[in-house]
C-alpha cells in the first residue's frame, strides 16, 4: 500500500471519528454522508454482536436479512437530518424467532431518535404553538401532540391570584381549552384540555381544600360558570372581572349605534362613517385637532351618536382613574345615565354592568387583570 493511499485512509478514519463524536451515537458506524439543499442524509450501520432472543432468551448472532430505515434526527444548520440506518434482523437457531436488533438511540416502533423527541419536549416549554414546534423538528403536528401526551409533569400549586380563560386550540377534546395562570408571577399553572364546567369541576375537586382556600383573587371574563366555580371552590377569593371584557361592552354599544345609524344613510356617507370608525372609538383628547373637527362634524349628524360618544368618553375616564371612591360613585351615575339615555344599545350595556357591579368594583379596587393570560393565549393561537 502506498503512502498516499495510507494517508487517505487515516484521514478518512479521523474524519469519520470526529463526525461520529459530533453525532454522539453509541456503536454507530458512519458509511456515507449526503449533503443536499434542504436536508442531510447520514448513512449508518452498527457493529454486529450477539443478541438475546425475545422468545426463548437464547443468544444468537445469526443474521437473517437486512433492511434500511430512515430516521429523523435533530436539525443541523437549518437543514433536516435523516439517519439512514441499515438494520439487521436476526434469527434464533433454537426457536426460529426473527427479530430486529435494538438501539440505544432509537425506541422500538419509532421513526425518530430519542434526542429529537427530547428536543420537541424542550420546545414545548417555550411560548410557541405546536405547529411551530412541528415545523422546527420536521415532524407532523399529530406527532408533537402524541409526544406531549406522554410527558408527565407535576401540577403547580395554586397561586394567590388565579387567572382563568379559554383559548381556541387543536386538542381532540374540543375546539376550546382552558388555561390557568398565576396573575402575579405571570406563569402558566396548568392547561386543561376542555373548558366545560363538568371538566373544571372534576379538575378542581382533585385539589386539596386547604390549597384552594389560599386563592385570594379569582380573575375571569364575564362568564357565569367561571364565577359559580369560584364561589364553590374558592370561597376565600375576591372575584374580579377582567377590565378588557367589561370595557369592550361600551365599545360594542357605540359601535352598534353607529351601525344602526348607517343603515339610514346614503351610500357615500355610510362609507365615510365606516372608514372613520376609529376616530369615534379613540379617546377624544388623544386625537389631533383636524381629527377632533372631523369627529365633531360626525356627531352633529345624530343625537343618539352624540350621546353615545359622551357616555363612551365618560366610561373610559372612569376606568382610567386611580381613585376607587370616584370610580364606584361615577359608575353608579353612569349606569343611571345610560338607562335614561333612551339608547337601546346602552340600556343593554347598563343592565350588564348592574349584573356584574361587584366584580367590576373589585377590578377597580385591586387592579388585577387577565392580561398575562391573554398574552399566553395569543402565543398559542398564532
């Protein structure tokens, strides 16, 4: 053998030695590497050794046949990595049982390495949805869901401020799931596969009573079943309605007034009011002078719209105040004015506030909101 050939063999052995260390796969021989545009294929095999027959426990090293299996591995340099494994199927000389050899890096019946499954679990701890995780790991969303279901984790202790909300997910149990969040530490406590009252009752019944009694604030939207749950399972808690959910009642009311009036307008005027809806919804003091003039002109069109705008500005002012006594007294006056306004949309809004008056006052007093929960929901629903 010439020196050149010898050096090439040594270089090749050293090269595959370092690649083998980089892959960190036990007892694997690298036969070839194919670097393509969007993927890397690594052809591997294992050293032959004795195996124990799963049927009769006899030892055998007799190979029956071979087959190639494509296995997904961790991505490298934004490229999908595939291990093309040359598998041996052994045959037992005593009982004639045929079986495949086992691997430390590949679970039985899997088409991905152990470390890829672990990588998926790590990605699920971040604030990204399952679709994004599947894309990063080069697997299907259903595969990510199956791996997630296999993960065991301990439930966190219920916090002082418990926020609850629903979000639209893709679980098999239904379109909507339920999320529990620590309102102070802004940390997810748990995610429930179903938002129905029966499932929530079943979940909270499993939590010790002493732990449930430590919840001091329960933050939710204007959903009566959530409030009923709070009164039953968290009797020591103050129930707070999320600020966003009761403020938007006024937003909906003035929007409905505008839509009602538009039906009687000529097409050109109707289009103008629709395009200018943000000017009516925005706080008046935040508008530029030219926009204020535009709003003043629009409000001259109809008494209902003008009164609705006054009620909207008044309510926003109440919500932005830091004086709890002022907020409570002004809220009562606002409800009375809305009821006497003669505007059906604001009468309905006032009736809603009367039904939730205590929970709204709690929101003014303590300041807790479902903001952290909505932030997590936005991440899940991307």
